[in-house]
């Protein structure tokens, strides 16, 4: 493993771990790939992971930091075809915070 997965804060980690079982399983699969290959998983997993399960579709927004750390910024289970604007704004805000720390 060349990369590490970290979380913006403990609350984000808890939200991710509380994803429905099928979505969480796909999330874990995708983050395992990221640990070996880095954040460049190509579309559709570019700056957001799109884990799927029988329960629906999830999203986990991430960024890379200096070095080999990948930071998970925010996650959600989608209820509609579009990602809510408030969730995108929160992920962008956290991205700015991480980039300026």
C-alpha cells in the first residue's frame, strides 16, 4: 500500500462507516484500490467515489494532500439523481480548508 486514507474529521469517518452495507462494501473496495493506485481512479471516480449497493448509490468526496494521504471530505447516500448543492458546497469548503492547512 502506497497511499493512506484519512478523514476530514471523526464525524465524516462515522458517516462513511454508517453507509448501508452494500454501499459501504463498494466504498471499501474503491478505497482499497486507492491505497494501491492513488486517487487517480479515472471517471467516474474522479474527486468523488461512487459506491453502489442494493440500497442505492452513495458519494464520498475526497482530495489528495501533499504526500501520499487521501482525505475523505464528505459522504452521503443519494436520494435523487443529482447531488444536493449543500453537500457539494460542504465538500468544496472542506477542500479549501484542507488545502490551506
